C-alpha cells in the first residue's frame, strides 16, 4: 500500500480487487456527462478515481466514484471512457475511499506457537526466561531461569501460546521511541529469534504502549491487552 509499499490488510485488498473486477449495473441514470450532471452525482473534480492496470501500465478499467444513493448500498459511477452515468450495486466510496493507514495491515507477525522453544523477558521484573524441555511432549515442561519461585507449567504454556500473534493499535509516524526503559521479549522459534520491545508511557491516568519489533522497521503502539500479554509478571505464572 502507498509509496512505501506497506503490507496491506488482506481482506480490504481482496474487497478492492473484487469490486474492480465485478461491477453490477442496476440502471443508467443519464447518457450525458455535462458538468451540471456530473456535479449532481458528485462525479466532478474531487471524485474518487480508481484505475486498475497491469504491471506494465496497461489500463484495464477506470472507475469514477460518485455519491451513494439514499439507501447507501448503491453508488453512482462513470466507467472507462463512457459518458453514461450508472447506478451500481455496493457502497463503493467505503471500499475505495480508505486511506493508506486504513488499508495498511496491522499485523507485525504471526506464526505457529508449536515452533516456540524459549521465551526470555527483560524489564521491570528483572531478567528471566522459560525454555521447553521437549517440544514434542504432549504436556510441555519448562526450564525456568532467573526466578527462584516455582512456576506452573500449564500457565507457562498458555502464556507462550498467546505470543505468536502481534497486531498494532496504530503505526507510528516516526522511528523515535520514548526515552524510557523498555520491557524486551525474545521469542526463540525454529528458524530465528523474534524480538519485541515495549515502552510504557504514562499519560495522565492512562498508559500508552509504544513498541518496536525485529519483524518491522516501523514503530507502533499497542492496546493495553496486547502490551500486557508481553509484559508478563512471573508472579502470574506461579
């Protein structure tokens, strides 16, 4: 998506592709593209223009998206070089009017929890880690380092199984992170180690969670739920 070629939200991308390829025409409302007619249907300057083309630049289809009907489930459009103004099925402004930020995927990473062999945490609770004794075992036992208390294997497994999915709340507009000590989580999986650093910042009564990851060059913010999944207090695993 966009000049930076961000990874797109797959469902939005599929919806755009589908609505470009298949347009259900309900009616022809005008055979004129006079300026007054175009303005009536919001097809003049400022309208959304959608161009579908091949990788070598050949234009396959051009859609000018106007206003929606009173029902909101139909849209007035012009197609390609035709002067006709058409009423077509669907809320095309909603599909084609999304910003780059809206179309951008919020996923940082996703992988199989069965790949994880070790998780290490360094932050306010000190430096500690859990490492699977045997990943092929039906009930995994964990070696715990950096903590004197005994932790519960089933609670560790439940926690570790929640870590392979990380979605942002929003992407950052800068590569700078707050000047605070982060909690850094390293997830060792079959082919590499994935790293996440979370920077809590108090904002009045609320806490904002800024973050970075080895899986993206961009900074981002996390929801409280997502952040606290990684900022784990080992006391919760006893």
